[in-house]
């Protein structure tokens, strides 16, 4: 719904969505570890495809929607921040219908850095 | 039996050819002379100068009270919400009420109701003004060009002309915007919208009868743009709805090319067509 379209995440980070976010369960978060299949750096959204083994050991691809590169740049992201094959841990607000994936919250990179969409505070 | 000489036959043939030729050539002129005067086509008037024509921009005009040229980002806040939500006590027309009720039901069930923007339809006025994307504005004496980074939606506010003849105007999601200066305020009147796949708020459709008036002021020493909206749409709701929104000048921003990509939509449940409540 438009009530949540372009909504502001609790932390105050704007989500430059081009669509309704009604399919996102904002009351939940899920954290998964997997292998980066693709990191798409583009407008209107960047996204991460993350291959994650489920409880039965079957690999599922999680589609993780991010904000636009314009905002990500201010949060320290570059197109090379994630590379195919990187093993990362991601936290998302999950899709309501159980489809693997959701709205990006944060990711822990192989070197231990935690990346969000929030711009660094201006001194 | 009479025998004509070859020269005489040649002369006769040439005379015949020339006569036919002259008649053929004179035919249109003769027909034009005989035609009623009322059918004569007037010479077409020269088309008016475009808004960017140097000769148009150079015409003498009073100086504009302010210049919006720059990049602006809607200031989402408690007093300047990105939604154009209906006011207290609003009353919808029966056909709009159907959409509104369906949207509330979908929302309660955690579904999406006619998220046309997510399906790549233009946001259109008024929603295009409050996306969480910057808008680049370029002001000339004759027009203001607004390009939202969101899907690079183009909106032109003409300052050098009245509204078009309704019989020839080409409708659009952003409508036809005509501006005029009233003291320190720019008043923009926008009409002629496309009335399908176009929304004012969730479940509140924008019809082809929508009429938007924006009173634009530059405040906060040029760092804030304030627009007071008055919208009427007799096919959707009774009376007029009013809001005031603000935009901050963001001098450290440029806008980029942004398109709606089918493969991006296929990537997410929220934008797959089958997931949308129609």
C-alpha cells in the first residue's frame, strides 16, 4: 500500500522503493548465511541474490532488495563491495508469503565489516 | 486520295500534344478559378515558438520572483508527509468507494492493491512530487522543466501560454501544467490527466477530471520549496482536498537515469503481476 510505499524504516533510512512494500513483513527479521550469487548495482534498486542452504540442505536463492545506489554510496557501498562467491551473512525483513528473500537490513562481509543502508553520521 | 507529307503529319501531331499539354497544365488553375472562394485554404499560421526557443526566452517579461533551478528532495516529516491522504470526513463517489474498500481489505490481508507504480505505470501528479527521489528543476522565463529521478518522469510547467484546447490536448499522468506569477507565489494549474492506472493515494483513484492547483513559494532563504496543494476530482471525491508539502534543496545531489525494468520486477514477489490484487 502507499501507506508503506517508500516507507521509512524504523532506523530512519529511506527506502527508495518503486513499488508497494505490502509484501514485506516489517515486524520480522531473518538472518541467513550463504554465497553471493549476484550483486546487482543499479537503479531503481540494487539487490543481492544469495544462495542459502535450507533446513533440508537444499540451496535456495534469496532475493534481497536494497535501496538505490545513490543512497548506498552515502552508506559506503560500491559496486565491488560484494562479489559473486563471497560468503556473507545477511539480515532481511522477510517476504510475507514465505518466498526466500526480503528487504535488506544489513550484511556482514567476509572481512567482518557490517554494512547497512544508513549513511555515516556527519561529524 | 490525299497524301500528307511527313512534315505536315509531324506538325499536326506536335500541335495536338501541345494542346493537350496546355489544357492539362491549365486545368488546376481553371478549376481553382471556378471554385467557390470559401474553399480556398488560408495560409497556415506560423507555429508558436517553443518554450526553449531563444527568441521566446528573450521576450521582455517581468523578472521571476524566484528561481527553482536546482535539485530538490521531498522533506518527509510529520507536517509534510509523502502521502496525499484524504482529509478527515472525506466523502468518495460510489465508484471510488469500491476501490477504497478493496484497498483497505487488501491491506488488512497483507496484500497489495493495484500497485500500478510497481508495474511500471507512471506515478503521475500528485504522487510523483513526493517520491523519495530527488527532482531536478530547470527554470526559464517560459517554462520550468522538472525531471524526477524516479523513472525520470518529465513534467513541464509552461509560463508562456494558456491551457491547450481540450480538443487537441494530449492527456498524460502528469497532466498539462500552466503557471503564472502572483506576487511572490507561482501558481500552477494542472488539468488533462490520464484517468486510469493513476492514484492519489492507496485505493483513491485519480480520474481524468482531476484538477490540481499548486501555490509554490520559496522559503527559508531559498533552501526550502513549499507547495500548497488544492485538488478536486468530482469523479472521485466531493469538494477540495488540501495539503502543504516541503522540499529541501540538495546541492550535493544529481539525478541519474532510472527506468522500470521487467527483470527487476520479476525478481520480487511484491511486483510480480500475479501477486497483485486487481
